[in-house]
């Protein structure tokens, strides 16, 4: 029975590590670390893997917190109705590199803020100011979902200006 018990302990230890890795993939680094610390020390190979993972997740957790602070800073720089403040927020959020925690959230916010800039431009058209609309729409950054629409709108508005 001893041999079977040892096999079971190895299997359970690996299951604990698998649970921890699943939590880490979801960005739940503190929960992943807590689970990985449950891997018994008398299982050297699995324990060593758990310790290596813990070190990696601690670093990722710190990066996640730093990136969350960047997103918070970006949010705080926005002033409703001010296109330049959205540009500032976008530039701040772009400091989060691809592959890091919070990257996808940053990209979502960047695209939303770009759409907000474009909406401000449309509001200028509704108010009769094509010149301001063009200026604001030109602030929509490259590599955002709203950029193609902004470029099309600018072309239409410039055409209207020349027809006047």
C-alpha cells in the first residue's frame, strides 16, 4: 500500500499545481501562489516546479499591480468633453506592452476612448463646426478601431468645406 500511496500523493500534488496554474492563467496570481504553496516539500520535483512558478507569479502579480496603476492614472486624466484628455489617457495606457497583465484591458479602453474622441468630433459637426470636427477627429490615434471611420469622416467633412 505504501507504493500506491506515494503514487497518489504525487498525483494529488500535481493536481494542486495544475489548479494553481489555472488560477495564474486567469490572472489570479495571489490565489495561484496560495495553492502552489500547498504542494508538499517531500515531493522534490513537483515542489521545485511549484517554487519556480511562485517566483514567476509573484513577479507577474507585481507587474499586474503596476499596470493597473497605469490604467487608473489614464482614467483619472480624462475630462469629459475634452478630446485631448482622451489622447493623453490613450498614450498613458499604451505604456502597457503586449504580453503583460492588463494589456487586453488597456487595448479595450484605448479603443473605447478613441470612439469617444470620434463622438466628440461628430458633436462638433452637429453644432455646425466642421473645422473643429476635423481637428478633433484627427486626434483619433493610429492602430485603433475608430481610426478608419475617423479618416473617412475627415475626408467627407473636408469635401463639405470645399463645396461651401
